[in-house]
C-alpha cells in the first residue's frame, strides 16, 4: 500500500486567533483518529500567516473517504467557518520516502 499525504494550506478568517483555531483543530481529533487509514497529522503556521494541515493516510482511498466524511462531521462547520474560503489549497500526494527520528 502506498501512503497518501493530504496537504491543506489556508489563511484564517480575520477575527480568528491562533489559539482559537488551534482549539478548533484539536476538537476534530476524535473524528480524524476514527477514520480508517489515519496514520499521522500535524498543523503548522508559517511566518507568512499561512497555515498547513498535513495528514498522512494509509492510501488514497482512505484520504478521499475521510475528506468526504469530514464535510458531514459535526466538528467541520466551526473549523471551516474559521478559514478564509478563497485561501484554501488542498492536494493529495503519494508519499515516496519517509525518515523518522
């Protein structure tokens, strides 16, 4: 099986703080962990103010299924409302190599 990286970059809505968005993201943890094929997730903030949500899935099918399920999840609406809609870029990539500590 080939792992798939889901990489979403975005900017926050004007009235959302870093702390508030981090809390909203943490509120999605149980949903994401429950999705078949979930392996790893991290959230980062660049010096340019752009955020990156980076999720590793067991394969492309798991990534696609989770993405579809997320749009129906209770936790999705609040998280999506905190993001500038026109700033979102989402892509899926095949993981070719991985190095762990």
